[in-house]
């Protein structure tokens, strides 16, 4: 729509607020998508299955960036040009992703706070990430991601129990099968350095996880490495920080709700203006 007339129901504040928010997201998302795509090309990434894709931070960021580019385009273009179809499509996309996030949040809380639901629903998310351990040495980005998660959450392995360190036996390098004990594997029955308890000096001992699956006693193991699995660590964090986690979730969902509401209101204003123009044209005829 072109010139703005006195008494127009279209709010310039709503228009340019929607435009600038979405245009900023569009630019940032383009940069993220371009950078991650370049990284994937440079390292000649080959995706054989879903695990190869979702366990690679570059792939996930590239997907998230391209999705944000797609959604935000309809937001800034629709608001700038006052294009009703683009704004409607943008609003439906926001509602769709809001619904997915809401269902995901409910599912997480059910799994964490209602343990019996895991068995009844046959949902064991830690089992789906065993491939991350199996492929630990296959991709440097995946390895850095796993190490970062274990260091951040102070955990070892993926299990939802206090024996998560044993999960590393599923990796060919850290395998602790008795039949392989005589094999000269430098990391046999060990765990990655990221499982090690942080020292006050801040220095990293890359060999501190050696033989932690087998020869070490429980007392030595408890003072050297984190033994609980990462899903156990996540469950503990969620249970001990309910208010903080709830605040973060609300902080993520509310802006989407406000954008959806603002878009619906702005679309309605445009329709009122169009109806006003159409009525005036009929009167003038």
C-alpha cells in the first residue's frame, strides 16, 4: 500500500516494529546459514543417517539458520509491503513452531517428573544418543560437542543413571570387553578427558580417564571422573532448578506469542484499510 492517509487504521508502529525485528533476524540467520554451510563444504561432510546430521553442530545450526531465514522473510516482507498473504503465512509458521515447542516442553517435563511415564510411553531418549558415543572419534565437531556437553553438565556417557561412564565401552577405542584386554589399545577401558573432574589449577590431564572403567576402585573413580550419565545430570538440573527452567521457557515462548498477536493485529488493520478503500471507490463510482 502506498500513501498513508489521515485516520488510517494501519499502525506505523506495528508495521516497522515487525519489519525491523524480522529483518534483523533475517540478516543474522543468513550469516549463520552461510557460515555453517561453508564449514560443511570445507570439511566435506557426508550425512549417512539422522544421527550424522543431528549430532553435528554445523548441520543443526545450518538447518536452524535456514529455517529462520525462511520464516523471517515472510515477516519483514509482509510487514514492509503490507502483504496480507505473507503475514498470514508468517503467523501460521510461528503458531506451528510454537505448538511444537510447547509439546516438546510438556514431553520433557513428563519424562523428568513422572519417571513411570518413560516406561509406559516406551521413551528412552538416552538410547537414541548411543550413536554419539560410537562415532565419537569419527567427526571432530561431534567430538568437541560431546566433550563440551560432558564438561558443562559434569557427566560421563548418556545413561540416565549413576553408571554412565560404562557407556563408553560401546566405543571401539574405549571398549572394555574382557576379550580385548590383551589388545594393545592405549584407551582400552578408559573414558574421554571431558569426563574428568575439574582440577582447581585449571590444568587438563588428558590421561586422567585411563582404565577408569575397569581397574580403578569406586573410591578412586569417584574422585577422578564424573560417573553419572548426562541424561541423569539433565534430570537433576531440571528437578533442582524448576523456577529457573520455567523462567527460561517462558522467556522463549512469550516473544513468539507477542509476535503472533502483533502480526494478527497488523493483518486485521490492513484488511480494515483495504475495506475502507474499496468502500470509497464504490461510493465514488
